[in-house]
C-alpha cells in the first residue's frame, strides 16, 4: 500500500523539535510558522492489521468500534483535516478519521446526544482524554449540499439554490433542537472578546471589534465547524448533518471557551460566501443568506434563534462572521494560500461597519435621556393635573420611538457586512 502524503500539514509551517510525547504508533510533531505554532500527532503508515493494533494499543476506546482482531485495512488516504483509513470488519465498512490536532473533547457528547438522523461517529479512541481517532460506519448518500449548491449557483438557478439553503439551515437547526436539553450555560462575553483580541494580535490586524453580547446568546453543545459538504442528501432528498473533524484553525488556535448556536450558523454563512465568490454567482446574496437563515430559525430552538440573538448592536451574526474571517486568514497564513474570500472583504468592512454602529449610539443615548427625564420628572414632581403630564409623557413616548428607531438601524442578518 502506498505511503500517504501528510497534506494536513500547513504548507508554510516548518517542522521543529517537538516538546510533546506520543502514544505508540504515533509521532509527535511541532510545526512553527509566522507567530503561530502547533503540536500534532501523526500515525505511522497503516497498511495492515498489525499496524492498526500498534496504533490503538494504548488508546482508550469509546462507543462502538470495529473488532481489532478481525478487521481488514482496505485503503488509506490523506485529507486536509487528517488521515482517512477505510476498514472492513465482519462485512461492515468503517471509516477511521484521525485528528492530528485533536478536538474540543465533546465529539462523544455530540454523537450520543444528537438526533438519530445525524451522521455522527459511532465511536473512537482517545489518548490522555484527547480525541485522536473517530470511527463511523460507511453509509451511502446521493450527494451533499456543497456539490448541489455549486452546480445551481453556477447555473444561476435561484429557486433550487434557495431550496437547498433552506433545507441545509433546517438540518443544522434540527441538530440544535436535539441537543437543547443537554447543556446550556450563560453567554461568555469576556472570553469571546478575549478570543478576538488574541486572533487580531496573531494576525496583526488593524481591526478591533468588541461587543456587549446578548444574554440570549447562551453557550451550548456547538459543532465547532460545519460546512455544506457536511450536509448530506439522501436518495429521498432528506438533508442530514454530518459531525466532522475540527478545522485546521482549531489546531492553530485552540478554543478555550464554549460558543452559542448562532456561531454554528455563521460557519455555514461563511461557507456560502466562499461558494458565492468561487462560482461568481449572479443571484442576489441577500436572498441566498435569507433562505439559509430562515431554514435554521424554523427548526432551531426559539431561544437560540430569537431576534435578540441576531441583533447586530450586541454581536449578532455579524461578529461571528468576523471571527470566522479571522480564522480563514489564520489558515491561509499557515498555508501561504493567498488572501481568502470573502474573509478579507469582510474584515476590510469592519471599521466602517463599527463607525456606523457607533454613530447610531447617539440615538440610543438620546432615547435613554428622554425616558429618564420623563420618569424622573414624574417621580420628583408628581403631576396634579393633566397639563403636568404632557411634557413627561412626550419625553417617554419620544424616548420609546427613538429606541425603536435605533434598533431598526441594526442591519438585518441576511445583509452581509460587505454590502453595508
């Protein structure tokens, strides 16, 4: 069996002396680049049953895994997120996906607690509580949203494109609905903003974006990353979500916080932007984004997809698109693959976008002052006649409408930052 090239290694990062240890069957490799570094675990070539047993010898199994005594190695291939090994055991085909930079250690929780229709790993192997292999039984699907969407975007078929996007968003929302009762914690505003600080410093970005996030953007069992090729389509045109290995950016800059459901949606929104740019599509991007967002809202928990969560003055979808753009640039820096689109376009619009929101705060301040004056007047000088209520009432009513106008100044989520 031919030796597989390690294409998951970022091309612009060099191998350095490792500081980590590794289990039998793996090599610990340190990669260093411009202001970034990462440690990865790479398996030995797996060409036989003995090689497989050597790899899993000191690993801890979870879930359903193939019997190591009777399995057969069919093939191995390289993927941008790690080594893929096809296995056959007792007539059943399996796919082993190696995670060179590990994971957030929530893969088992997602697989066990999500809806049965979700294509998640059946089991896997850990080392020192770190996921390094996930296994799934191979299933046949007609296609995936990425392939279908690429074709219709090139053709300019708006009706089919919006249908694919709606169903893709719906499949993501169904996953969120299936895990809503598993784990939910308060929003983590401090860590989210610190994450943006670190990313901006690593990339020497000239942008600064901090947000007072909505309290309804609670942390949950988020996916970490989801793309349209993770939305599988069956022969009966059902759309199913696949739980995939983490992206390179999660190895270059490991998350130290949990995320809200809208962050998963931002991954698909960002992926839509990539496909839109690649296909040079002529369909209005607003209509496409709107279909994807509506599909998600229609199936996701209402508390996680409420207007307050989308409210751009408190982060909304826009700030998570910004975070995804920073991650895209981080990966392109590690690979020296050129400026990624639409990431660089989104980042270039952050400063004018923030300036617009900052100017809008004048109206918010005016509404607060007006309501405060109206209420304080009534408290300090209780009205004794109808005429005494005119000015306080006017202030309160004016403040209410000014605040409503301020909220309407928040751009709708279907409108990308690049169009503002």
